[in-house]
C-alpha cells in the first residue's frame, strides 16, 4: 500500500510539524472551535457539467453510458459523441456573468459562516490555476483562477473559505467512453479523460479484472494536486468525496492529513478535513454524511451535506427545489445531534445564481437572524429531540423526512451567571397546543426553576403575549395564543432554567 513517511516526502512543500503520517499521531487533532460553532456552510457545484444542465453533475460520465437519459439527450442535442464529446463543452464555460463579490454577499446574508467550492469534480476539470494539467480554468474556458477569486471575495466578507476535491473518482469516471469514443482513448486527451479505468462505485469491493484499484502514478498525482490546492489557497476546509475509502488511498490520506494539519499550524490557522464512511479513523478528521443525518447525538463534531434541490448538486434545467422549512428542519436536526450543515447551490453556466436559490438562501438568513442563538455555537442537549416521526440515521434518506407538530429538536447553552438555556425547535405545521416531555423528565424543571419562556422570531411580542405554559403530569404544556404568519417556521422556544 505504500509507506506514509515516504509518501509524505513526495510533497514539494514544508511538511514538518507536530503531526506524523500515521493514525495514532493524527488522533491528536482537535476540531477547531470556529468550525464547531459555525453550524452552516455553503457548498458550490459549478463547472463544465453546468453547460448541458441535464440529469445531474454526473452528466460527463452518463453521457457515455448507452441507453441512459443523458446519452439520448446528448445525441439529440449535440450530435454523435465522436463528433462532440465532453471536451468540446469546455470552450463554452466562460463564466461571463460571474461576480464573486456578489456571490460572497449572498452567502453572507444566508447566515453561513464558511463557503466550500468544488475545486475539481469527477470530470477532471480544475477551477484553479493547476500546475499539473492544461485542463484548468486559468488556461481554458474562463481563463480565470476561479478558486482564488472566490476565496478573496468570501474572506473579504469575513467568511471562511474551503475547497472540495473529487479527483479520486476521476480514476474511473470516463471509462464508459472508452468503449466507443476514440477521443476518450486517445493519448492526446489522456490528461482530461484518463485514466478511465474499470472500477466499482463501491470503493471497498476487492480488486479484479473488472475492478482496478488506482496505481501509484495516479495516487501520487492525486496527492500533489491536493497539496497544491492547500499551498496556493490555504483552504480551512478540505472536503473529500466518498471514493477515497478505497484502500489504496489510505497511506496517501495519512500523508496528506499530516501535511495539511502541519501547514495550517505553521500559518497560524485551524483547518478541517471532511471525509465519508470510514476513509479516516475516528478523531482524525470530520465525518460527513451525504443527504442525510445521524440517528443520535455524536459528541465529536460532524457534518451533513445536502443540496437546495433533490435531483442534482449542479445546475439543471428542471430543478426540484426543497421547501425552505424542510431545509431549516434538516439544519435543526443536524445541529441538535452535534453537526454542521453544508448546504449546496448550483449556479448556472454563466456564473449567475438562479433566483429560486437566492430566495432560499435569503430565507435561511432571515430565519437565522431571529433564531440563530438556538443554532450558532449551541451544544446538543441531553437528547436530540422528541416526537412521533422516526428519522433513520443514514445517507440519502432526506426524501423520507416527514416532520409533524410535536417533532422537536433541542439545543442548549450555558448563560452565565443566570443558568442554562434549552432551545426547543418545533418542526412541522404549527398548532395551538404542544406537549414537551423531555425538559421535565430529563432536566427535572419545575415552575420554580424556570426563569423565562420566550418565543423567538418576533421580538416585539414575547412571553405571555404569544404563549402560556404550565407543568402538569410530568409534561411541559404550551398553549399558543397566536401563531402569526410572519413568524418563520420552524418555531423556536427559549427556556431559561436556574
């Protein structure tokens, strides 16, 4: 598999520091407070795949899968693949209407605290000034360093900048095209389409004739590009997609993590690596769950990622957008379990963000403006919540979420010198009455121990104007005298306890 110490020496930048390229040393990593407190980040999928805007961001692969909707769409719209392949989209990716300062302004107003741009997706086109390929935004297409420009704009707004790096999946991504498109097999274009090897989408499936593991040349190139991203842009979040779980990456991951954490330390910065499944050992980086949640509280900070639409991460013509309250409920569920939510948008080809996506981001910001104290820098309470809805802790489960009134998510904080604050985030369509059992049964609160009960989201009318409460039969009973349409849902109740 390779020696992590020898692999670390391949990186042409300073690598010394407190971390060594082994799991035992990397377990001394601690998640930065800025990240644990941030709770909300913005994810951005934007690239050459935004041109066809069909299916999803896997269009570059699926257009070569005979019989797929993308294959048929490509034939009908662009003609035979042998005459117009994926490489032929690149000149049209010019980002002519892109304004990184406007993006940063929108992200700031969304209430997000960090921004993660997909610097390279599975298609192998780099959005940064990459020394290892001619197929990058600085040399073709936009002829701009998109990563640098966005990094500068979001940092000017006081936001943290990060990158997502999906090159591991490039090992196999264009393999279907090798079966009938000579350009995909042509050495002249190998630096875009290659290696295009047969491999299982399950990274843990044993190698064989139809499932080749990445070779040393690919792995070293993968590492050097990742290190260059760090060196040039100093991203404080470095996100990996799922396929780094392939065993061949393990020593390279250890080498990269040691380099990254040491480099952050040398710059006086605190960084985060995101991973999926079991690619990293517990305590060495931050776990990410795609389009889902966990079943219970995780005491180590983690992250969920999802998109503003159900069908795609990148821009497509027929987005199915999620309701704002569904996204806010997802955020509340994740935060109640000790996590952050990385919320994705997909800009158009020209760099403009669709109006509906802007509306969703503004809605997030409006809700957080009034209710953010239940989210930012909050901690999980004794239980994450209560209610009748059962939410499975798994990836790709978000379509199953059906929150109803009575489904509650809890967060908390210490409010010196007064006492403890418990936040009850009420999911589902509001009704007049609500019963909460957990605060009484687990906290033992009584009428005498409660200092105040307030409804957030409408500061000019709080306490008795909008709700009445009693504690009876080991239950916290709430009656709402008014559920106004201008109160943003989910509704948040702030309970201050001695």
